[in-house]
């Protein structure tokens, strides 16, 4: 049982070599990242927004939603509903000014639709995740 995510994932020594290799090729590195809390009439959905490299011209991606995560020494692996895995170093949490402006624009649009969207520090996300059962898709 994974203490942080309440999932019953197999331990690494129970996986076969091909399965372990497959998992390692699916991991995407994120160099700037943060968690977005999306709130609508269905409830709360946490999503990861990240950039695959450093810099102002980085292409940002928004994952399908956080299904689970694993905290390791110095980083966290986020598992999305689509099967994606993003590895995020704690030291790289944060956004460029350009991305923060973009997120504020997303929030304004969602507020007009009767929804809400908030950027969360990882520590706050962790507290909320442990206190609530997140939406399952």
C-alpha cells in the first residue's frame, strides 16, 4: 500500500524486467511545474501543469488529472489518468512570469463559466490530498 496515495501498487521487486523498462520510458521530466486545483459542479480535480525544459519559450502541458503520486528523495512522480508519469524535482516547482499570467487568464475564463482554478504550492496540495478523496475519472 502506498501511504501517500492510498493505492496498492506492486513494489519494485515484484515487477518483471520488461515491465520496469516500460515504466522508465514513460516518465517525462518537468523543469518548471505546479499543481492546479480545478473546481466545478462535479467536485475537485487536481492537475499538473509543467514545462519539459527551462526557459521562457517552453511549451507548457496540462496533464489529464492527478490519479496518484509517489514522493521520492528530492522529487515527486505524478501519475495521470491517461497513464502519463511526470517526474518533478521539488527545486523546480514554480513558473515564469509569462506562465503565471497565462494561468490567471485560464482562471478568469473558468470563473466566467461558474468554475474555479487555483495554483497550489505542493505542500498545500499534499495536505488537501490527504484530507479529501480526490475525484476519480
